[in-house]
């Protein structure tokens, strides 16, 4: 681990694995948290109601559109339904790696006075192609080649 003023970087051997932003505390003594929703989304999916009382909730939302949708959901739906719908939206953003595209679609929904729903959003955005390329040809050598290598090495 390498800890810098503005980020924390993790290495496995000499290979860089991940880098995360780091925040400093406020002069008032308030703690600052940098929470990435990707790290907790599976736990939230199992217990979506935990979103409502989470002290990290406001830090979980990746963009301002998500905050605005949360406020609209909270104002309109029951707490249980608002949490479930918001967690479904965050899970969709996580699974499809479509944070920005979903934010744009949710902004359109808010502008038209509609509440965003993950099922409707999934139908609207262009899904990523998750298929593997089919034109990769792998030629495997004959096993006798390995015998030749072992004889020359020994």
C-alpha cells in the first residue's frame, strides 16, 4: 500500500492493482468519508432498507443526479420502496458499468416529472456487449514438443 495525501494505491508485487481517492478531515473536526458504492452494493442489494439510515448514504451516490433521484423517491414513495428502487438503480449502474448514461436518463426522468425505475432504465440504455470474441484461434502444440524441451533442458 502506498498512502499519499490525495489517494491510496495498492500493489500486488510490482503490479498496480487499484487506486482510491483519499479525503482529509475538516477543520471543524468532522470526519470525511470517501465511500465507493461498488464496494457495498452487494450488501445493499441483500438489505436495501439499510440505505435509509446509513451514515454513508450521501457519500454513496456517484453523481448529483443520483442524489436528486433519491430525494424524489423519498418524497414520493414509502421508505421501503424508495430504498429498494434506489438500490436497484445503483446495482444496475454497477453491473452494467453505466453510471454516466444512467445519470443522463434519470435527469430526463426528473425533468419530465417521472420517478426513475431500474427496470425502465435498463430497457432504455444501450447495454454493453459482454460477449467474448469468437474469432480467436488457439493452436495447441503437440505434447511431444514438451518431451523434446525437457530432454534438452536436462
